[in-house]
């Protein structure tokens, strides 16, 4: 019998759709009901709406994947970014306070300034460089300050999937359309497939993870340029691309963007792997899995 409810917010986003895809194969489906809400069903920035809807479905866990994720646009829309990435988190935490409801919240490597040259641990100091990063850090603070030590924050980076818009899909498209491509080579980070991240979220929900901040990636330490090279090679191998095009390394200065990105944002996932007995995901295998799903157009 389904006697508990898990709410996924941002359900039409990359991670939300992946959680929906992975749900039926997870052990949780046997005795939990999954409720999938995006902004049409529940605008998280409205405190009144959050109270009303959550009172009605009474979730025992909330996976908050909803976010304002337009990193460059956020520089012009700080209030909109803060509303979704911080106020909405406060609204969820406010409802969960005093109730038996755990929030699994997703955050980002962009809370760091990128001045490190070793992987960031969950305990390292944050110093976001962009409005998006500031708004995501503000969301973390909202959750930690009112948490009564029961909520979980997962920071992840360079998320991609077969859904929505992301670097892998953009590269594959540009590699089909262009004769050559310049890609930034002086920013280093870790690509993360929403499938490996969804696996972690479901594992945390099954196991009842200890509260706190966790880091999750697929374990690489590479530049966007190196990632593009791997995407092209795998795209050709799987027949998504007919042929390769020359890739040219660019500097961040060659490719200015409104929002400043950290030059280095590799996250140390060792606490997550040890604490949850998770198998370490492998970035090349994850890339191959997602390109296969893109190639076979299972769902986009
Ligand atoms: N994408 C990355 O590279 C990356 C990297 C590190 C961390 N993260 C974090 O990972 C999480 C999942 O990212 P994602 O790529 O799956 O995001 P996404 O595809 O942009 O999905 C976010 C979803 O939230 C919805 N949403 C926006 N405002 C809302 C509101 N007021 N109420 C309810 N829903 C709202 C969005 O709807 P609309 O599309 O209509 O706005 C969208 O469907 C986010 O917390 C993000 O900050 C992402």
C-alpha cells in the first residue's frame, strides 16, 4: 500500500524528469507515492501556495530540484533568481519545520570562487562569484538555519542529460552544424549526469541520509574543452555524429559571459561515497549512457 508521499519540485527540469524516469525501478516505489510538481502546479515562491499545497499532500520528503538556472540572465534578474533559489527554499523549510518531513535540496559548485586547486569539500568556505551563485548559497543558508538538522543539501556541477538544454546537447548540435568550434579550456570542473545524481537522491531517500552538505559529481577533473573532445569522440562512436570537426581551446577572456564562473570547481565527493556506501560513478560511462539515450531518442 502506498502510505507515504515524496514530492519532487521542478519536475519538468532535467533532474526532475530523470527522477521520474528512475522512480519505478527504485525500491521506493513499493510503498511511497511520487508527486511531481513544477511551477504550473505549485509556484514555490508563493508562501501561501506552498502552505496550501503541502498541507494537502503532506509529503514526508521533498526533493527540491526547482531552481532559477539561467546563470547569465540572473545577472540582470537578481530578484527573480533569489525568489526561486532562496525564498522558495525558505518557504519549503518553513512548512517542514516541526513536521516529519525531510528536504533533499540541490545546490551547485558555483557557491565557490574557484581559487582552489584541490577539490572542494563540503566544509570549505563559500564565496560565490555570480548572482546565481549568491542566490544558491542563500538557499543553502535558508535550509541550514531552520533545519533542525534533518535536511540534506547535495552540491553538484555541470549537470547534463537527454532532457532540456545542457552542454552535451548543445555541443552535439554545434558539432553537426559547424566546421570548427572554440571551447573554453581554462575552467576546470566535473560533469555530472542527472542519472547518477538521481541514483544518489533515491539512495538517500531509501537509506535516510544523515543531514548535512554532500558533494556529488561523476569524478572527472577536466576543462570544458576536454569535455567537448570526449563528447565528440563518443558521439562519433555511437553514430550521433558522422564526422569530427576541429576543436579550438579558448580562454575565458576569449569567451566573455555576463556571469563570472569559477576557474576551478571540482567537488570532492569522498564524504558522500563513504557515508552512503555509493559506488563511484565514472564520468566516461555516464557520458556514454546519456549519449546513447540521446541517440535513441527515448525521451527528450
Ligand atoms: N544545470 C546545471 O548545470 C547545474 C549545475 C549545478 C547545480 N544545478 C542545480 O541542480 C538542480 C537541478 O537543475 P536542472 O538542470 O534540472 O534545472 P532545470 O532543468 O532548469 O529545472 C528547474 C525546474 O524548476 C522550475 N521552476 C522555476 N521556477 C520555479 C518556481 N517558482 N516554482 C516551481 N518550479 C520552478 C523550472 O521551470 P521553468 O523552466 O519554467 O523555469 C524548471 O522546470 C537545480 O537546483 C540547479 O541549481 C544545476
